[in-house]
């Protein structure tokens, strides 16, 4: 199953109307499914993020972050990329612009505890 989506091949950009007369660009999959923008994703949830360099939507595991900090907009996030097989990859951080996936991801995470 393909989990990393390529611009032009797997999706194009369309407009999402949030109901407050705000039109927000969002990915439209080839089967006319919109991936809805999410400004405040839950930690430990898998979302999509757009990589401007590769022009791909990449699934990421949200590790930490917040939309508001001390009453001000922060929007700083830390996430871990998932590859096409949903194996954990690089940890990154930055300002987030995430999209709700159109499917459920099943990811197994295991931890190795040392020096106890």
C-alpha cells in the first residue's frame, strides 16, 4: 500500500472552505478525497505533512508541540517521519501544517530499554 503521496501523480491542490468564509489550500487525492488541514493535531497521532523539497505528502507521527503557548500562537511541532512501509525515520521539528489522513495507519513501535 502506498503511504507517501507524490504531487501531480497521487494528488493535486484544491481549496477547502472551513465554513468561516476562509478558503485554505489542501491536497485533493485522485479519487476526489480532500485531506483536511489540521492546526492542532493530537500527540501520538499520524498526520500528513507536505515536504516542499520532494513535493510529497509524508506520513508523520506527532511527538510533541502546541498550537498556543502562554496565550500566543506557537505552532511549533516535533514529529517523526514514516517511510512507505510505515517504519520510523528521521525526527524533525518546525512550524506545522498538517493534513488529516484519509485512512487508518497501523504502526508498531517497540522500545529497547538499556542500563537499568
